[in-house]
C-alpha cells in the first residue's frame, strides 16, 4: 500500500501538469467551480 505522500506525489503532477517541486507547502484542492474561480 502506498502512503498518502506517495499518492499525492504521483497524482498532483499527473492531473495538474505542475512539477511536484513547484507546489507550495499548502494547497487548496476543491471540486467546486465557484471556489476555483474565487481563489485562482
């Protein structure tokens, strides 16, 4: 079984197109379009 860290390190670059090193310490992940537009 993979750890949460391993899952995120694999998932984030694949679905966002951003290298894992380019992410900040904290990120906001949401599936609500209104929140995405507000915080983007």
